[in-house]
C-alpha cells in the first residue's frame, strides 16, 4: 500500500482570484486567499493573503502572510509577515512580526508571548489588562484636551 505524507505547510483551502466570499470563514487547515473576502477569518493553520487579494475582515490564525491588502485587525499566535507588496490597515498582535521593505502597515502593534494572543479591542489595553502605547497616548491626549477645556 502506498502511503503519502502531507506537508504541514500545504495549502488545503483556496479562495480563488475571481471569487468573492461574503461571511465568516473558519477552517482547520491552511488557507490561501487570492480573491476578495468580506467577513472574519479564523484558521488553525496559516493564512496567506495573495498579492492581488483584498480582505475586509479580522483575521485570527497561527501564522499570517500578507502580500495583498487587509483592512482589519490581525491576530497571529505565531508569525505575522507583511510582504513588500502587502498592506495592513488595522491593528495587529503577534508573537513574531516581520514587515518587509516596501510593505505598508497603518495601525498599532502589540507583541505577545507565544499562545497568549488575546482579542484586540479598541480599549487601548493589551493582554493582562496592561495599556498599550497607543492606549496611553489616546488617554493622555483625551486628558490633555479635557484640561484645556476647563
């Protein structure tokens, strides 16, 4: 009997270039997006956003590679990589971050210990209730504005 081993990094789910997916995408395998997704993505494996892909969603996955455009928050329990053609417009939290030369990242970043990535909220607080730099700056700006209004 012939036995074939699957490579752990093999892409098992593909959203093709001329495909629009509107709604939540959940998968236990690796996911590659070449088309358009509007809705949240949750994946136990790696999510790859292709060079011509456009995604309007929050992404939660083990590893995330962005070569296209993502509008939304990204949480990676492992590595987040933004390739030279990639654009991330949103906040991110990951254990490891790699932003290549030429990439665009607009948002706040938080580094987490492995397996401790918590949901991103607009509260300015990171994991364990500690304030992120962005949260501190927002709070200081608000306090300063309130002091000037008196």
